[in-house]
């Protein structure tokens, strides 16, 4: 089973203080880029893998989706999601993405935000998603970028001339990475970009778009701390179709 | 016009001393991985973009290609290529890849080894290659990996604990990079992986395989200095079809 870090009280307390937890999609700097990869939601059957508080589920419903299935392993997150008003058309389900089963050819759109880097058996999950999509259906997801995840010491360094650099190493050594983010010992699965893309292709998906997210110039003006995101990518956004 | 660095005497003298210049494909550590992405050459019409000394052209001919067109901008390299024996079926042509024209639907296979990172107008070149391929035809190429190319100071650093790291920065800032490799001021064009893949997709190609090259365990045993290639990728290999 994937480490269910979101039900760790320390992690959950920290996570619920993040901007993206408090303001939802509006607090996700990468959301405009991710949204641009999504098809029109009108009358669509949608599944959100790792739905958390259900922000995306509600957005999809408001954007015209016929129904939305939100899946998460975290009891705490689903409890909060269920408390929201105006969710007629959304079903929440507690499942581990390592063992998830989905009905075949049941969805037009599968979405997943910053979750697949926790999944150990990604080949299995991609297969489940592929089978669950209708022909022509879309799978759009974000993940931590492997450049961000790979290093043994994922912290900025200052070089001899005062420039900020990202000390990349072990990029080609795939496998678990343990970091202290909100709680000690959070386990993520490092995979190269090529590995993820080849898994998708072998599963039968057609790759439509691969985006190494960068803040827009406007975002950098509004939040100058985003400028460092130009040095190394933090997020990878991918759109594929069945 | 692309900087024709290969006709710079200093660069050419250095280049001709590289293992890959002296022993050809056998001296290219990434060749087995690149070859694995190529279709069967039997009776194929093949074009090699940036053919250099013509090693690949001769390999393709020996592997059964019907005919091979080798294209390069460097007079010195083509002069050496033309001097080789046993090339009945190979045509060499001097052209700049920025302005290259190719006949339409004329080739089954397009190949390019470590050249596209010199090309400024890659969108144009990908379009020319797409139109030059027969439906179902393959384009297989290698390029310097953007992680390798991006940094302002592309040299290993040793961290506080003696570990070798690659000081990545400016990955999301695309454009020219000037390095001193064999000669001062060699200009390469840094593009993110996503940018290259999206260009290929928009051109109409279907992405088949994306490989961030790593030496095999056997290669590391034979040449222990290859172990550092596990820290950051040097080459990116891509296979697409029309």
C-alpha cells in the first residue's frame, strides 16, 4: 500500500496550512496550465485520482461535468470533502491507488494532481486508468518533476559566484526518495521523465502534451519568489489520450 | 545559419581525436540504445541529418538500406566521408539544417545523432523531416539532454559531504548556451524536454519512445568513469513516427 502520509496528523496539520489547501485551485500556481490541458467538461464522466478536499471535483461539476468520482486514500481529506455543500453529482470513494479497481470504459476524463509520485506500481495504475477511459478519453495529470525529486539533498545551493543552483544527482537511479516535507520520512517514487512517458506509451496512450511547468511572467511579477522556479522545474504536467 | 563549428580548425582537430571519431559507432556509448530504436533497415530509403564522417550511413547500407542520403554542413567532415571505400548507395550532400530542403514522402527512416541541439529553427527542421518521411516512417534522433545543456556553469560540483552534484540552473530559460568544448564559444540551443516533445507532436509526429540514456551495468564495469553518468543524463534519445 502507498504510504498514507495525508492521514499522519503532523503532515495533515501542515498540509492544511498550505495555500493550495486553503484556497483550492486558485492557490495552485500550476492550475491555469493544467486546466488548459483539460477538455471541455460539459456532460463528461470524470474521475479524480487523489481528489483530496475535492476542489477539482467541484470545479468539474461547476464546469458542466455530468458526474464526478473523487478517489482518495486519506480518510481525513475525504471527511472534509464530504462536508462541502453543493456536490450533487460527486461521489467520493476511499481507495488506495495501488490496488484501485475502476469500471471499464466508464469515464471521458481522468485527472490526477500531484499524486502519481507517491504510487509504487505506476504501470498497474496507468493500465487501470487506460481501461477505465472511453476511446478518445483524456488523462491529464501533474506530478513532481523528476529533477525536483531526484537529488539526495533536494535543497538550493549557492555557488562560488553567489548563484542559486539545484544540486542534481542520482537522476538515473530510480526508486524511493525519503524527504522531510511537512513530516519526516515522506516517501516518493522517483522516475525519469522518459520512464513515465514510455510507461504511458506502452499502456496504449497517445502523448498529447508534456509541460515542465514554469510560472508566467505575470505570476513572477505578483510573487517575486517564483523567479527561482526558472532554475529547475518543480512540476511536470502531462496530457494523454486513450 | 547554424554555427558551423565543425569547420573551425581547432574544433575539428579536437573532434577528430574523440573516441567516436576514431572508431565510429563502436565508440559511441549510446549507440546500442539508439540502434534499438531504429526499424529494420532492409530496403529502406534512409536520410542521416548531420552525418559527419558517414559512419551511420555506411552502417545503414551494410544493414540492408536501399539508399542513404548523408547531409552535413561541414566541408571537412564530408571530405573525409567521401574518402571511405564501399559506399555504393550513399549520397553525401552539403547543407545547413536551418535551410535544408528535402523531397516529400521520400524516406522511410530519418536519423540524426547529436545535431539538433545546434539547430536554431527546430520547428522548421521537424516540419521538413515530417514531410520528407513516408507515412509510417520513423525519425530517430539523439540530442544533448537539456539537463546537461542548461546550466550557466556545466561542471560537476562537490558538495559539503564530498558528493558529486550537477549544478542545475536556468533549466526553464530556453535559448543559446555558449560553452568551451574543443573550441571556445561553441553555441548550442537549450530547449526543455517538454518543448522538444511538444514541437514533435504539433508537427504531427507520434511519440514512440523517450530515453534519457544511461550506461548499462556492463558499460560501467568496463569503464568505471561512466558511473557519474547516473547522476545526470547527458543524452536524450527520441523515436517518433509519421
